[in-house]
């Protein structure tokens, strides 16, 4: 297509677009599912067609282990990514800290020549990416909790004055306890993040994964 194409009056044929989304979340999900943008649109009185003037359809494929293996095997890069994320989750499931789980997953991939040399050259970037992913899931959970709390408070406000006063007392006590627990959790989270940043910095300085992990543990003590 040339620059002069914008002046043409005849219809210009375009390649057919296809939007594919790869899902590797933790929730139960089918092998394949179709999502439509119009499903998120609000109903408008007087409009029989909900999608209005715009529609977008996406084909979502589950790429977790045990799903769509025929498709995954067609791409060495995709297959390696699936294996790597699976190994990280397995490590976290065994009780390892995220940095330790990533280090073990990287070592496993190096031994089996998976995602090489990408993982060896970009280990710190991968670590930061996975840290952001896990923190985003925590943030979503907090948002849901906040929405539940707001709904509870609004409903309680509609009760009798006696009930509101009792609720305020209980709320203050629960709030103090939740605040203490949140403070402890924030402290633990800050400690984890500092350890992860320290581990990533040691990797960038050229230390091996085992050496970086051992040095990070010593500095954290």
C-alpha cells in the first residue's frame, strides 16, 4: 500500500485480522473460549443491539500445562515459556520465596536447554516481570476486599442508631486489629521486595544464580 492509497475512492481490501489471547492464569479455564468486547457494554434504553457501533472478538487459548498441547508444541518459544512458568509456580507451591522459585526454574531451563540463551541474558528482567505479575494478583484481591467492605459499611449505615453505634465500636476494634496485621504484612512484603531487588542486582553484577541467591540470604540476615 502506497501513500497515495488514502486518496483512493474505491474500497481497499485489508487482510482479515484475528485476535488471539494466551491465558496462563491460575483459575479454572477451558481450552478455548471466545470473548466479545460488547459483553462489557452497559445496556442503553432504546438500543436493541448491545454492541452499538463497535464489536471486537478475541479467541482465548489456555496455555497452561495440560491444555492445547498440540498448539504449544508448534512453537519452541511458547513451549519453553509454559515450562518455565510451570516450574516457577511449582516452586512457590512448595513454599519457596518467589526469587528462589525463579532461580530454580532458570536453573532447570538451563539444564534442559529451554529458552536459551534468553533466560541467561535477561534473568533480572524476567524476575522483575514475575514479581509485578504476582503483586498485581494481590492488588486485585485487595480491591475486591475493599469493595466488600464498602458494601458492608453502606448496608450497616441503613440500620438503627443503636446498631450503628455497636457497629462502630466493633468496626474500630476490627480496624485496629486489621491495621496491625496489615502493618506486619507490609513489613514482610517490603522485606521480600528488598530481597528480590538485591537478588536481581547481584545477577546484573555477574554472579551466578546460586552465588547470587546465597549472597542475598547472607545480606538479609
